[in-house]
């Protein structure tokens, strides 16, 4: 086994050795700027809401409102509130909740994190571990029945909204057939429906993308070259075909994570899962402004970090990529 | 297959006489770019099915509520949760005078009420005056001179006429409310049609915003290049880091729920993807000779972008649009589903679905219709989008 293939000398270790530090630094700086812009934007938006945060149906005595404002630092000038908040975020303190006395936003996020991370991680796994193989099966069996079957499934998954998939599955499998519980995660079967509903769209999307990307790769000249050199078909497929056709798949993984997050708002509501998404939706209906701000910023920070990771993965997968931004 | 009877009278290989005008005849009618696109699109069945569905949906959404005798907010609590199909029983007696008396009615298994219908299947009304016997879990009615007992002590609910268990006569369509009624006795069909109006309105707004902001933003950024482009694209990058749904949610918090807010929120952020695509197109197109020519002749940048560059990028613009429209429709229904969209009594497909979830154990039909409506619409737009992509750019075909 001394064959040198086109990509064999770009292993992970060597990639780590010639890591483009300047590029990474620049990306990290950009990440911070983006995060700052988002913090500022959400702060402005939340303070642009007509009426104060304590305005509700019941009239509140002006003294009580003044006391509440003083307690949460809302009597300070806006710019001072802004810098206080920014300072808080920098020290990982997202402030207290306006609606639940004694509960901090940090605590709310920490409460929901386990549930959201579990279902989210399983959904990402499903997207990669089911979506990619389905796409490969379809691509290798072009225009035969496995291809047709996968593409039909993928079309349904892309077109039907996640909340429809979730509610219809809830009706059929939980209420009618009773195979899975209708809510909660007490039992492993409780994970099945939320994960399917959460990953449905992106699983189908990734299957379609893998298929078309694989078909394109199989047509490339280097595939013919590899065959002409007499490499074994399995090796050609894995080393040349799959690796190159997975590049576009990796680029969508960033958006996948982002959209799984927003998807979790509705999935956690339907299946009554106590995750961050449910806290977020609840804090919106409760008009709990610090919680809305805090969770948004948490999401933003997480997403920015994920996109960064995906970009680094992309560098590793595709050595041809230019490190300098095309400006 | 050759025909042995056919006799060749002359040499089939003889050269035709070359005529000047015959050489000028074009074999097939000349088609422009759009004629070509249309012909390719028409060859694609799913795309055409999608197109026909969308046209029908638009017609139904525009004219349906005008024709319908019901309004989306009119409640009739006596006729709540009626199914779109039911299985009526028939009871008949002859009174002392010899006149026959017949009554048709059906049992709503969700709330154990009896509703009188006529022979065609049109609703007459709720049958009242039942004597409830809570201990025995049964209700007794006097219908057409006979004692009708609804026994719900066990599943499925049974019905006795004069102590004889009776079976219904056969399924019938609801002729009064084609899609049934909801928890407040409102016509589901007309609410669906209003939902279609909202979805199409959102689709329309998304289109307009994409055309006027997305295309122009991307066009200017791509054409200007350099520092302007870098700044404009950094802004887009910052916006695009966060999923659009999250922005729309934040906007809704600021603007308060309501149809106008949904439309505004979607309109504000929904042009980012389009801006990126158009910028990419313009970056390549602006190298073309015709741009240099226009510039030499003194055309200003605005004119070059609008009259020369954008028309040449119309293919990718349309393809992006067909992908963005269903996602706008999806975001609206998603927002309405989590309770941040249109406010009651207005109905969107999202609110209809989320209301139906509460009652889906007893009345699954209320879930079926909005779920089917949004799914079919998404299918239609997806099919049309795929077809249009193939038709606009045959090289992309896979």
C-alpha cells in the first residue's frame, strides 16, 4: 500500500501543522464584531418596544414601577444601561429575568440546555448518519428504484413543514397507535418523534445535496484517471468520490445547526420538551425582555462559533480553498 | 418494419432541386428565450401540476371568501366541531293520523351530541332536550316519537332506538360545512381560504422585497466593488449569521402580533439571500463587453445595473425567488403556529394547525385540512421551483 493518491498527503496532522494563524485570527475578530452587532441590535430592539417591560393588563402603582425600574437598573440613562448590559454579557452574565423573580437568564439557559442539546445532537447525527448514506445510495443507483424512493422521501421532507410532520406523527404514532409517548423524554422512545421532526427537512436536503454532488463528482476526470490507474472501485469511491462530494455537504452543516435551533422552538412546544426553545417562546409570550435578549445572544454566540468550526472543517476537507478572502 | 406491398416508383435518393426560397424556410417556429423556457417548463409534469395548483389556489383565495356564505369570524357554538363527513341514523314512525314522520341525525363521537340532518346531508341543527343520566352515562332523546338513547358508557358509543341497538345508514358528506366546523362553530373551509390569502400575501410581499431591496442591494454591491462591496457584504454577513426566523421573532416582539407586523417583519430581513446571489452574478457579468460598451457611451451606473446587468441575471434571480417564496410562507405559518403571527379571529394555516393540535384526539379532521393545505402549497412551489430551475438553465439539470 504505497500508492500516493491526490489527497493522501493532506492528513489532519499536517493540516494542523500549517494552520493559517492569521486567517483564524481575522475570523475570530470578525466573530466578535458580529456578536457585538447582534448584542447591540437586540438591545436596541428590546428597548424600542412601546411601553416599559412591566406594562401589562393590570395597572401598576407608579411607586412600584419606579422601584422595579430601580431594581433592574432601568432608571439609568439608556447608554449606561447599554454598557452595563455589554459588560454583563462579556462576563457571561445575562442578567435577571423580568418575569420570574430570582431566576437569572443564565439559569434558564442552563435548565434547558441538556434537553435541547440532546435532541439537537441526535438530530445532527440523524442528518449526517442517515442523510448522507441515503444520498450516496441514491447517487450510486441513479434512476433505479432506490434513487426514486430516496428522492420521493426527500421531496416530502423538504416540502412538508416540520410542525406538520410533528403533529401528524404525534397523531398517528402516539395517539392512534400508541407506540411512543405523546410528550416528555422519560423513555428512549420519547426521542424518536422529536428527532425525526427536527431533522426531517435537513436530512432530506442533505440527501438531495449528497446525491447531486456525488453525481457531479463521478463525472470528473480524476475519477476516470483513478479507474485507469487500476485502483479498486471501493477505494476510488471512498478516497476520491466521497471525499470530494462531501465538501458541499459540510458547508450546509452550519445552516443545519442554525435551523435546528429555530426548529426546536416549535418541536419543543409540540412535544412539551423543557428545552431552551420552549423557554424562548415562553419568554416571548410573557414579554420577558431580558430573557429574550439573553437567549438570542446565546443563540447568536453559539451559531457564530459553529459556523467558525464548519469553516475550519471545510479548510481541512478542501485543500484547494483559498485562505484569503476574495476582497 | 417494411411494407412489402409498397412499390418504390422513383429513386428515393434522388437529389431535390435546390430552390432559393426553400433553403430559407426555417423548420420550426422561431422561439425567443422565454418561449424556450416555457416549452421546457411545459415538458415537466410536476412543475406544471405545481403551477396549476398555485393558480387554482390564488383563484380560490381571491374569490372563495366572496362566494362563501360564511365569514371567518362568525361563530355558531351550537354547531361546533362538526365533522366534514358523518354517518347518519334514520328513525321513522307513523303517527295516529297515518302521516309518516322521518328524522335523520348523526352522532358526533367527539362530544356525544346528536345533530339533525336532512336526507341530502345538509345540517338542520343540534338536537336538544336530551335527558342526561350521568350515572348510567347515557342521554335519552325523543326523536320522531321514539326514544333514542346514546350510551357512551363504553367505547365505541352505541345508540339504541326503543331499546334496540341501531346502526347508522352509511357515510354522507356534510353539505352545509364542506370541511366541517372548528371549536367555535366557524366554517373550516372559509377559514382555510383566509389562511391561503395570508400565505399568498406573504409570498407576494417576499417577492416584492426581494426584487426591490435584495436585487438592488446585491446589484449595487456587486457593481460598485471594492470597499463599498466589502462593507455591504459584511453587513449582509452579520445579518445572515442569525437564522431569519430569529429576526422575524425579534421583530414581532417589537411590533406586537398581527398580520401587518408579520408582513413587515418578513419584509425587513427577507432579501439577504437574494442580495448575495445577485452580487455573485453581477461580479461576473460586469466583466462583459456590453458593460464596457455602455460605459463608453456614457451610461450612468444606475442605468447599467438596471438595464444591462439585472436582465442578464434574471434566471438565477427567478430560481432564488422560487426557493424563497415557500420559505417565506413557511416562516409565516411557523410564527403563527408558535403564537406570534396573526391574531384571532384571523386564521392562518399555522394558527389553524396549532388550534387543531389541542383537539386532535377527538377531531382529527381539524388537523387534516390545514396540514394538507400548507403541505400541498409547499409541494406546488417546490415543484414549480425545481422545474423553473431546470427550464431556465438546462446545464444545471441533474
